[in-house]
């Protein structure tokens, strides 16, 4: 298998091509050809399929696709090419697990299979935006206290002392380090000082910020999860490779993250499933990743809970969990906001698809497309854990019936989804407790799901 320097050398010496030609003359034709050659077909009537042979077929198609296309380096305008043999050697060498956290909060993040009864690795929170340090502290502490939570994603600060946090500015570094300190202190107060942080660093647009924030006096460790992105579709740049070069030499856990666009260069759900698996393979080859975070996203609505996105996620997750020994986590933007019934419907559908398809890890779906400021509370993560455990009692066929019923409820609302509340609208900022109204909606949503066939502990 090529090592990191081999990959970098190919980024310098690979076939030269401008980016538009790569997209239109290499990527698009190859995606269409491979989808047709391998007979990958999207079935909108079954967004949670359970055909193992079809899943394995997508895996083999992804190897073919990646070997034809390669990875485009945006800084050199060259294609990093891999043979099928090199791709298969990377799969064979993948360890199938990684070790996260410290002390009593340490854990092994390992594989699951479709229809597996083993609980996934529960990561709570996500990279939302907070307007105050007090709200950020309250939420991180409450998230760390959730039973069965394994890892944390902390928020980003919108501003400090009224100064906005902007990418590439000194405030990017300052705010990243400040939020790390807030998060570590909140986790210490919750009795979880060794809990791994899995979102490093969503506050950082540059490799320089990652390097600066990783200094040990700020509280981060190689046993946390450090994110390195694959740019859509099948692209990388030197900012990402700089980060990877540092993390590899530090011995840190590298979490590769990718977001395939449904309705983009790879086409509809069938092409998106193909590209998602190709991205997971790319994470092993280029980024030398220890785990993968994937979020197939619908171009039209900017969410991952549409019917086509659920099919792409389920199909890709089954293909990877059956064939590629790397833990895969999912992330998702949904349309409904905090304190809405629609949010709970979308989150349940998404998590049922992910968990029963063999997702090794599970994250909290982002309310209101992830763009509304202060739009996150600990109740969404608590709901995610409860759905995740309930999903482990179901097969894909059983979960599929529930997903179809949930789609009937929320699918018509997607174009005009309720944006919901902010944290301060449905939680007491001083006590960190939810409002009676939000608790009532939460419990009503669980009762509705019980009526559909879910069983909660």
C-alpha cells in the first residue's frame, strides 16, 4: 500500500488536468458508466434496503470507480492514481478499530455489521454555533452526563467580546483554543475528564489552527478524534494534507470526513452511494484514516433525511460495514428545528437506517440544516442515544417499515420545514433544564415511535 509520501509524490507527478476537465471528462462519465455496468439501481419505495449481495456489488463498483478516477489535488492540478491492487491492499491493512479517550473514559471504537445487536459508539453534540460561553458550558456538561455517551462534539463560538470569529483570522485560533478550554472544563465538572472529543477541529479552517490548538497545555490529545476532509467529489488540497502529515507524525486518531452531494457530479442516489464508498476507500489510501465520518447530502434541500439520501446512506453503510474494516460514523443535517415534531421524525428515520445498516458509530442529527445559531440542546443527543439502542433490536426489514411511516409524516414538510427554537427558548440558561413544553413534546414523540414498533429501554 502506498505510504503518505508516495501519495504526496503522486500529487506532484500525477496526470495534469484542470479541475473542470476532471469533473466533466473524468468524474461524471466514470460515475455514470460504473453505475450502469454494475447495475446499481435506486429504489425510492425502499429507502432502507436489505440486500447483502447488492451492498457487496456497490463495494466492488467503488473499487472500480476509484481506480478509474483517482483523487484530484486542487493545489497541483494533478490526479493521484491508485491501482485496484493498491486499493485492496489498503482494505486488507485497515485495523478495523481505533482507541479513543483516556483513563476511565477510554474506549474501543470498532466495527458493526448490518442487523447487529451491538450498540454503536455514541457521539453526542455536533459543531453548532453558540452565542455565549455560558450556553456552551451548560450544553457540553449536560452532554457529557448523558448515560452511554462515549465521545463529544463541542460547539463553536460565534463571537468573543463582540468580535466575530472569522476563518483565517487571529480570532480563528483564539476562539478554537478558548472553546477547547471551555469544553474540557465542562467535561471535568461532569466527571468525564478523559472523554474523547471527536470534532477536531470544526472551528479550524486552516492546518495552522489545528497545529496551534494541539499544544498539550490546551487539553487536546492524540487519543481524541481529529478530522481531515475529502473535498467533494474525490478531491484533496494541501491544507488537508498538511494536517494529515502532522497528525500521522503525532500518532493521533485521524477521522476522515466526506460529504457526497446527491444531485451533484456523481448523479442521484445510486451514484452518491457509489461515491460515498469510494470516499471511505480514499480515506484509507490518502488520509491513512482510523475512522470515517460520512454525510450524503441532498443538493436541493441541503439535508440528509430525504428519501434518496436515506437510500444512499443505507446502501453505502451496508457496503462498507460488510467489506471495509474501518469504523464509519454518520452525520446528518435535517430540516426540522429544535422543539419540533418534524425533527424527531427525521432523526428517527435517519438513525434507524444508519444503525441497522451497520454504522459503527452514531452522531446527533443537526437540527434546522445546521445553520440556525444556538439551535441545539442536549435533548436531541439524548433522543439519538435512545433511538440508537432501540434500533439495535431491529433488523433492516423491521426498521424499513417504520422509516416509511416516518417519511409519510415529514417528507411533505421538507420544503417549508419549521425552523424551531433556540437553546435559550426551550432551556433555562441558568439551570440548564428543559422547559416543560419541550419535555412533553419529547415524550410524545417517543410514545408515537413506540406505537410504530420501537422498544425503548
